[in-house]
C-alpha cells in the first residue's frame, strides 16, 4: 500500500510501473490535508501471457482548495487482465476541490480483459471532479499506415503501445527517468 499525505501548499507525485509478476495488487491512498496541496498519481502496466494487475486508489480531499490528478494506462496482450477500482472522495467543507481520474486500457488481443470502476463521492459544493475509463484496441488505420511502410506487425504494435504509454511518462517531466522507463518497457516487449 502506497500512502501519501500532502500538507499545505505541497505537492506529491507517485509513479507505479507494472511489468512483471503473475499477479500484482497495488493500493494507493492520497490524502490532501492542507490548502493548496496537490497529488499526481501515475501508473503504467504492460501485461502479457496470463498476467493480472489489480489497482485500487483513493484520492481523499479533506480540506478546501486541493487538487489531485490520476492517470493510469494499461497495455494488455494475450490473456492478460487488469482491474482498476478508484474513488475520488471530497469530504464535507472541502470546497474548491479540483480532482481528475482517467484510466485508459489498450487491448492487444481479443482474449485480454480490462475492468475499470472509477468513482466519485462528493460531500461538498463548488467542486470540479471528473472521472472516466476507456478500453479499446489498436486502431486499424494506424496499423495499416505502419504496415504500409514496411514495418512488421510486432514492431508496429510496440511503436503504437509506447506512444500510448508515453503520455504518462512525459508527465514525469524528468528525461532520465523517462528514458529508463522506456528501456524497461522495451525489454518487456523483447521478452514477450
């Protein structure tokens, strides 16, 4: 369990990278307890074979004028599965909260599966909170474009997946860490 408490005018960022393990469960609690506090929760999962990743999150806004932003992206191949259950909770009197929750799943095979359950519990007025989750397959036009340029299917898939995941990695705003994460993702594809 990853627990972060963010106090007055402070910010915290967490990144979770899920590549290995047959089954992995991750829990994250971000509690914003001071005005001006901000929390960014980021995650990337690349699952193959019969891997299963389970993520549970809570963005808890306990005081006014706080912000949180969650972005999770998953790429699933073969019979891999992922489950996401997340909640944005705005406690009473935590007015002017600004919270987001976005989960995107890229299904690389017909046998892969993604289950996302984002949620909101708002007990205050004058807040801006949004959540959403999508699952889809690689766009056939994108694949056709790459294939028409002589790029083999596995390489084309890898390019599309790394581009899909790059939104999370760019949010880190740290080139060395981003390069290392991209290297780990490339190694995962090389082993698959």
